[in-house]
C-alpha cells in the first residue's frame, strides 16, 4: 500500500500550572480539533533548552500535535502563516522566552 504524506504541526509548551498556560493549551486543543479533526497531547515531558543568556534550562513541557490535510510542499505558505500565528498567540498569552512551533512531513499508511 502507498504511504500518504501529511504535514504535522507540533507545539511545545511549558507545563506550568498557571491558568494562562492551561487556558492556552486548551485553546490549542480546541483549535486543532475543530480545524484538523483532532490532536494528541503528550503531557509532562522532560525538556531542556538554552536560555538567551546561554544557560541550560530544564523544563517540563506539553507537546501538542496534529496532522493537517496538506502536504508540506503544497501547503508551505499556509502552514508557515499558521505556525507564525500560533507562535504569536503563545507569546501574547504567556510570559515565555521559548515556545517552539514545528511543522514537518509525516507519512501515514493508508
């Protein structure tokens, strides 16, 4: 059977108990569910990144992802705009220096 290419959108959010973090996570879950038909949340994963000052920061993160109906190449412009909008919304909602939004190709067995 052939594989079906899709673009996956992933958002890496700090796992913080403050209400604004929980609200953003829930808003993104709803956004991905209604826009793309569903999503997956991997809660409380261990992560690490370098701060702007160059110090390693250990963090608990939630990884939220969804697969779109687009291929990466055909939907590149729309996906790029969508990723920018998600990242901007995250920075407006949270006091964070690092929120990662990633988009890449995945292949589903059909």
